[in-house]
C-alpha cells in the first residue's frame, strides 16, 4: 500500500511540474523570432529605408505586440530567402503576394498592404497605351518576383515571354538597351531602380492601367514545426496594430 501511495504521489508531482512549466515554455518560445527578407523593394523592404522599410516595421511591431522579446531580421537575396523559408530554416519572410504556386507551398498571413504593378516602357520607342499592347512582347520580371494578375495570364498563356535577371535595376538597363519591351514593377521599386541604374525618370513611362493589384503578406514554410502558432501570433498582432490605427500610420510614411 505504501508503494502504491508513493507512486501516486510521484505521478501527481510530475503532472504538477508539467502544468507549472507549460506557461514558462510558452513564454520561452516567444523569446525570439528570426525572419528573412530582401533588399531593393522600396518602400516595403530595403535596408536603405528607416526601419528596413514600412513592411519590415509592420512585421516587427506585430510580433512585438504578440509578445516576442526579440525580432531578428536577416537580409538575403529574394530567391535564397524564399528557399530558407520553404525549408523551415527561418521563422518566416515578407512581403509576398499570393500566387497559386506559392499558396500550395506556403502559409499566408492576413493582408498587410495592397500593391499595384505596371508595365513600363522606354520613351525612346513608341509608348504602350494599354496592357493589350504587351501581347507578343518580352517582359522583364526579376528572379523571385511572382507572375501576378494580368502579367501571370500573359506569361502563363504564352502571349508574352519572361526575361528574369537578378534585380530590377538590370531590368531597366535591358529596357533602355532595347533587349526587352517592358518591365513589370510597382512605381516605388521602378523609380529606385531607374535612379540606381543611372537613368532619369524622364527616360521611362508606364501604362496607366495596372497589371495587378495584389495584397502583400507575411509567409511561413509548412515544414516549420511552429508554423501555425507563429502565423496566429502574427495575425493577432497585426489586427491589434490595425485596430489601434498604428498600421495606417506606418504605411502612411510612404507613397506607393
């Protein structure tokens, strides 16, 4: 009887120990989060901008609000960062628009901000008036950039051909040299690439109608053991950021 009583006592003590440790373990899991993103995507993600860009600021604040004690952001190429996220080597990446292929491979957060992309042309040649003018053309879209909206339909149907250099600056160099017919880019990213390439903004124009208008998201690879927990934490933090008005304040720092 004594032996049985002791076993019961030990079991109770062990269970009590697990119960008391659980909150501590949850707190420890929220101590640090390690994220990856890429450069040259102004004003959303770029080390040249305050706080690493407005989406970097939003992501940091969302995890701060969710209770994470340290948010670490590392910078890699867009392709490398996406691969690291897919394999669960980091806790997430941003900002990404959703495509069918990405939706099959990643978990997507609630929308953070909307982004419009346009077809750019060189003013040295005949300007394009409508998106239909891009049929049969060579379109430049850097590696790691998704084929969104009408761009995706043009490329997916074979009505246009994709050229994919490493970055947007190279796209505009190819456009200026006549080696591609159009560059697909949001306005801030295009203007930054034009300046970085040594050109004048007056050298280029874009079609008035956007090719895509898509929300940007924070994403996590499904191989991450805590993917759903991290995503839930982020979405809750983002909601509080939106409800407080701070999200609009951060995004309002830039025009895009």
